């Protein structure tokens, strides 16, 4: 199968890490795609070493030695972790109907490419599916079971993924629909766990206020509010090699996600009989990736906080005051809302 032409377009997103880019590019080279798009953000003015590192990285990512149509989008200015990738994805889907996206720290197993191509074809005309992920975050989830080759989720994870132009058209890096979604409480209709809706709502508010410099949250938002589904493989097909001092965001190693081993997808692909969310996988992902706890204690605390906000805050302040100093009538009066 590796000798067949691989016609699914691939976008490689790079910046200033030549060593990591070389590893990812070598896996792309093995697949020999007929179309390769490479996008690179510009060097940061505050980092003199960036100019040379960016240039070396671009040379590595464009060293194509097989029959391939290559396209590049190399920025002269640095747009950052939010607008840089978002602009690159816009550019990619303006030129292709569907494709695979890898960043310079998404090291794929070779079966990742075949899996994504198969999913892009199968669900090409199914608007319910918006995202295909290559990572499996369930390695430590004792409740996870999946007899098929993949499962469905609501949440989009961007460590090696694929999608279609028809889905990307809903993306808005500024999440301008958030006031409407918040007013209509749409997240509470999507999740049966009110704590999940509350937690994600706080996150989307920060994106709306432009306080989070990242592009992935708005993509999750687009998938959620359009009731899109995300596909994830039964086996982990992507190892994130990006943690380290040379990273922009992931500077501290995380044993849960850093350099997780990959396992090849088994073919032929076994498709689920029905399209529905895997509840155990979803709950685990929400807890580990979005800090939405499954514990009853935390859910009760959320319910009290959301329904009796003033009283909850008063009791919380009173509790911490009693822990840190002697309780007096003056303390209680000072804490009264």
C-alpha cells in the first residue's frame, strides 16, 4: 500500500524547530503525498535566533524528493499561536476540499495517513462528522472499551487531524457567536453534565474576550455549536514530541501526553454500527483534557455555585476565614454579601 499514490493533501505547520520538523517530515516522505502544503509563521522580533531557525526549518520541510506538488505560505511577520495556525488552515482549505494536518510536533504512525484518508472518504458527504483525530487519549482509562476501529466524540483534539472545507467554513477564530450561544444556553442542551457546560462556557468567554492566544478552542467551539462529531482511532496514531524548552506552549513535560507510544491501526477498518458518542471515552477526555470532574462532590459544588451563587461565595469565604484565623462576629459581618 505504501507504493500507491497518496492523493490526500497534507498540510505541515512549522515554525522554528528544525529537529522536530525533520522527524515529522521523514514520516511524510515515507507516504509520498502528491500534494504537500507547508505553512510557517515568521520569526519573533524579540528572539534573534528565530530568523535562522525558521529558515532552517523551512528548508527541511520543503526538501521534497518525490513527485509532489508543493505549496508554501511563509510569513515574514510573526502572527503567533492563534492567528498563525488559523490563517494557515484557512489558506489550506481555500485550496483543497479535504486534507490532513500535522504540526511540527505531531509524529505520526504510518497508518495515520491511511486511516485519515479512509475516514475523509467515508464521511465526505456526512455533515454530522466535522473532525478526524489521530490521537487516542484513553490509554489510562480503565473504563474504555472499543471493539471497532474508531469511536465518536464531541470534542476536537488537534494533535494530528483531518477535516473538510465543508466543516472548516464554520470556524471563527474570534468565536463571535459566543454571546448568542451563551444567551440561549446551548451548551446546556449539548451536555447532560451541567458542570461541563459551565466549565467550557468559562473557557469560551476567555476566547471571546481575546484572552487566550490559541486557535484550537475556537475549533472545538465550532464543532460543538454545529453539533459536529469527531472521530478518534481505537489505537494511538500520534505521538506528541513537542514538550520541552524549545516549545512555545508545552515547555513542561506531562507524563499523560508527552511522547505517548503509537500503535499501528489494524486494517481493514471495522466501522461502528451506529454513530453515537462513546460515553466512557467522553467522560475521561472531559476530565483529563478539560478538567471537568466526574466526581459527585464536584458536581454538587457546581450545582450550588450555579443556583445559589451569592450564598455559595459567602460560605466559601467564611470557610477559608475560619481556617486561617480565629472566627469572630466581626469576621462574619465583614464577609456578609
